[in-house]
């Protein structure tokens, strides 16, 4: 589950603000249990336990199923990620561009792979040939197991501009046939053919539906990813505000008319769990791949 610091996530924070509900989560992490079983283990009345369970269910943390006359509770969430607002340097001017996830300019992918649009899949699933379909521009989600996808962003920097910092943000996840909430994948970022670094995606999530994922997408396939922000500065690179690698602005050629961005699963990756990119109209963040060039 992906959360941000906003009122949209308040129900989850409220649900977690209780020692009893924390104990329920810990108990359900080992097995599914009925209200009566939880009541006995927690030494609380069934009425009180059910009240706490309903709060957890309203927040999307647990679910219910019927087994005969018993109401069985189970955990729907493997992990919760909280994204704080990204600090930006307001003194810098910026050029900002968003490129749709289907507007890639080069690719080499292997199944499982595919593209999804607002109303249906684009072309045939698991057939890399359809990655060159003219309709790919309409994709709001793309996925592949092995290989790379590459994008071209316009370089609006002028001769008088001094590039101070670059931010690249996108919603990413792993790729597993249907889904697997625990499926690590090493996704490597490149900018203008320079390897920036590798992030290990923890999984391919379908524990709950993505906030913006269209209704036609089945519940048991990729629903959302994690919002990642790669920042390149004059003293190194950062991922989500934390030190990432030593690659700096000076290591990259900025004289080209475009800025090339590649997402790759390397041949020697330890975790080859594929990649899913979520764009506008899909996942939990209603954005495409966003680049900001901060300059003075």
C-alpha cells in the first residue's frame, strides 16, 4: 500500500493509531482468523473486536470472507510505504515536462509484457511486436520482464542556463504474471546513457486497487506501484531524498537536444523481476513520467 501525506490517507493513519488494531494486524500476519478466534486470543468481546476489524477493513488493510457461519478476517497488505513531500529548491527556475508512459522511442522487451490503455489492452499481451504499435501513445501502463524501455525528453536548456539539478519522478513496480506482492526486481535508471543507479522494487502489487486504475483492469493484476524520485545534483544522486550514487550533473552530457531516459532490467541483475510503469489514469499517482530541469 502506498500512502502520501494528505487527507486521502488519513483513514489508514487513524486505523493504525490503536494498540488493539496493531495487535490484530500482528495476529493476522500468521493466519486467517474468525471474529470469535480473535476475541478469545485478545481477551476482548466479539463486539469490540468487530469494531476494530471494521476500521481496519475501511482503511483497506484487512478483508473479510465467509466460511459457513463464520466471518474470517485476513490481511490484504504486505507493506505500507509513506511518501513525504519532496523538498524542492525554490531559488531555481525550472523546465518541466511529462512524457506519457507509452511515448517511448526505443525498447527491447521479453514476455510477460504488454500495454494497457483507458478501455482495454493495446494489441496482444505478451507479444513484444505490439510495443511498436502507433496506439502505444495511448498506454497508461506498460510492463515487461527482461530488457529496457527508453524515452526522449526535450532539453529546453539554453546557452545561458546553468543546470543545477534534475528530478525524474515516476510510478514503478515489478512485473509478475498477474501479480505477486513480494517479487523483488532490480530496476536500473539511465540518463543520456549514463547509469545513475539501481532501485529494487519490492513487488508487483494487487493487494488493493489502484486509486486511478480503470475499472476494466482485473483485480488480480498490477494495480499500482511506488512513486520514485531520482534527483541528480552537482554533488551526487539521490533516491527519494536519500543518498543513491556518486553520479553528478557533471558526469552527464547536457549539450544534446534531448534528454534520454532508460529503465532497464540488466542481464546481470540479482533480482530479475521485471518492470511496470504506471502513468496518467493508472496506479496511485495520476501522472506520467515527469522530468524537471532546475537551472540558474
